[in-house]
């Protein structure tokens, strides 16, 4: 877990990476999206983070990249105690 000041700095870094993600290979885009979703969850809530992952998943054609987003979504659901949604997310449905 990051301290408050570190969270803010990480958020700024991920926001910059998120905006420039199109220039990155798909596997790196997935890592950026995973980190950005965690920042968005802290800033705006679970629904906003899941929406980013869901929309982004459709644009990633590599199964490994999609899988990383699935695991991220599942982890976000699990952190909220939403285990049925987490199980669906592991299957790529969220």
C-alpha cells in the first residue's frame, strides 16, 4: 500500500502513461491500464475503474493483455468482497 503522497505521485504518473498508452506495445498498455484502473478506483470508485477495464479489454487483441485486465478487474471486485463478480471477471466478463 502506498502512503497518501505516494498515491498522488503514482496517480500523476499513471495518468500520463494512460494518456500516452497508444504508443506502447499491447502488453505494456495492459500494465498501464491495470495501474490506472487502481488509481481510478481510489479516486472515483469501483464502477469507474471497471468501466475503463471493460472498454479497454475490447481493444486489446492479445489474450495475455486481456488476461491481465481480467485479473485486475477480479482483484478490484475481490477487494470489495464481490466474489461472484470477481469469478465472472476471471472469465473475461465484467
